[in-house]
C-alpha cells in the first residue's frame, strides 16, 4: 500500500493538460472511481478523477461518507475550481473501530486501518446498483478500482455495457518484484545485475515480512476477484518505469492482449505562481529566505507511527547535521480521521528543541499538514527524507528532488531500491534488514550530510533534476504521459 503525506491544499488548483479536454467526449460514457479507504489511495484516484473529468467525462467517486469527506478535504483542487462533473456518492458502511496507531505494529505496517479495509465489503451492493443505474442511460460505464477493491466491483462484470479497469497504486517496479517473488521467477536480463541479485536474495524480506497476516488474507481475497478486467492503469511515467510496466504486463499477460496505461504523475507537475492561503505558513515564508537546494524536507506519510525514542534520535540527528530542514511531525491517520476514540497522541521532542532550531534559523517543525508539492517544488528544497510511499516518490521525482530512503512497510522497501539503485536519485538512511532497531542519531546525521553536502549527494541531485525535467515534459502536449492519458480517454470513449 502506498502512503500519502502532504497537506492537501484547498487553494491549490491543479493544472490540467491543455487540448482535447476542452471538448466533451462524444457519446455517453460514465466513469466510476472505487478507491481503497487510506489516504494515499483515496488521493491518487481523486487526482485521476480530476484528470479524466477535464476531458468532459463525468466521474462518480464512491466510498463511505467519512472517507469521501477526507478525500475532498485534502484535495489539491478547491470546490470552486474543481470540474463540475465529479460527483461523490456517500454509501453506508457499518461502524468501524478507529484505534490509535500502534507503535508496536510489525515493520510499522498500519494494522490499525484494517477495520476500514474489511468494512469495504459493504460497498459491493451499492456499487453494483450504481453501475446498473448508470448503464441504463450511458453507452458505456467504466469502473476504475484500486487493485485492493476488486471484490467491491466484481458484479460489474455481468453488466453488458460496463468495463472494469484495475488501478495499481504502487510502482511498476514493486509490482514486478511481488510477481516474480510469488511465482518463484528470476528477474529477466533487462534488470540490473545487482538489483536482480537483491530481488533473488533470500536475505531480503518478502512481502510476508513487510505486512500483517490479516492484510495478506485481505490481499488474497481481492486477487481472487481480479479475473475480469479490460486493462490496467498506473500512476507512473514511462520516462521513469517504462520497462517495468512492460515487464509486468508480460509477466501477468497469460497470452491476453490486456492494455496498460502509465499516465502519471497524477499530481500537479507545476507549482502555481499564486501561493495558496495555507502555504503562506511559516514554513513557506521561511523557505523563501533560504539558499537554493539548502533545505531537506522530512516527512513520513499519513500511515507511519514512530516511537518517542525514534523521534528523539531524528531530532538530534537533524540538529547535528547542521543542514536546514522542514520536518512534518504529526500522528498517523486513524481509520476514521473525524472519529473520536480518545485524545490524539502528543508527539514530544527533546526539551527546547523547537525553540533552539528557530533561534539558530536551522529549521521549522510543522505539527499539522504541510503543502508538500509546494515545498518540493520550492528552489530552496534540496532533498526529501521519506518513507518512500509511492505518492511521495512520484511527487519528489516530478519535482526533481533527490531522496533519502527510509522505508517502513509494504511496497516501500522496493520503492527505495528503485529510487536508490535503479534510478540512482537517492541514498539510503536505513537498512531494511534492521527493522527492529531504532536508527540512531549518528546514522541520521551522516545520511543527511551525505545527501545535502557531499559529492555523492550532488550526483543524485543532478540525476533527480534531469529526471524531473523529463517527467514534467511528459505531461506536456506531445509528451509520453500525455499521450497515454489521451489514449486511455480515447479507448474508454471509443
């Protein structure tokens, strides 16, 4: 699973591609988006909904009232400028427990979100009814579902004018890795020797080691329902992962002609000239005063809970590195971010830490949401210390910012390998094999210095800048991602 960590900015208007979206798509086509109820998944399909709606295609976004509210609250696009043809459907779901995140979950996996995943089964009936209702007045109903929501949309396969498309919310590289692992396959010759050896290594933890048994059962139940679909959609770019999209298509094709569209990045690739109200926070005003590429941005997503001991070590490591930083420090999301269930944990820093870094103009600690896209797109930002959730990876890549990889669970260790050993646009701060250990401040200090103030870090920064420019160009008229998006719209509206 992927995780998403930025402040969704109510004044941040996503720039849509120019061109054919200004005209309504011929005929009557309706799209239904079915996301998994976790922030990184909710956000990706809402961003895709905006891209599709910009072509004049009506989109229906479904979920519980609470999770739809969460998606809208944290959206890039404010209601005043969002396409008017996106409709949210609040479907009833049974009450769920919403415990505080556990600091003792294996490999930091957010097991406290499992009740929300399990409750999605109740969406099957309402989604089936929506498909049938739309099918009677539409030439085609297109259902795009998170790969972990296949059971919810399975009835659409029996509707004659409905088509089902799987959205893969993680990197194509991680998908390949999981597929090769599950089938006992060796990586093909196209994969770098050192990466292939790592993938084949018995020492590197498998998916079994980076999730919980409950989540693995949930994944298996979804895979059983992913039998009838018309294609796959990815939040990635062929500039970044083209060969892995093709390798995954080959490994899972089974002789079929299933179509695959890499139409990312879904996130905005240009920071708007007019700064949003929320981004006029202390952190952005402080960034404006810093030298180019001098600040490291630190954020671990919406699903990661760190112990007080680990947070103290991060604080000490950042201070001793002498590098300027913006650190987003907040508790992980609960299953229902609007629900009760006790007081939120107060994350403690070493006494006087925030006052000290402010007095020395060393950094800023953000206790709420932060405008991640604007921070990453700011000239002063020169690095990103991240958990390597796929949203954050794509945002960092599209803004040309190198990464310090600190993976926590799920697909994140594989994303870290992609960033550091395949793309070579980042360095490792934490060895995945030491999952049970607290990373001490000297290691954090050394990693931050390596990325921000060493020749090795500068090489990663140069490669990240070049890749970022190529990714941004892919979204322009004639670019490869823009062509893939055009192709998908043409296909569903054929």
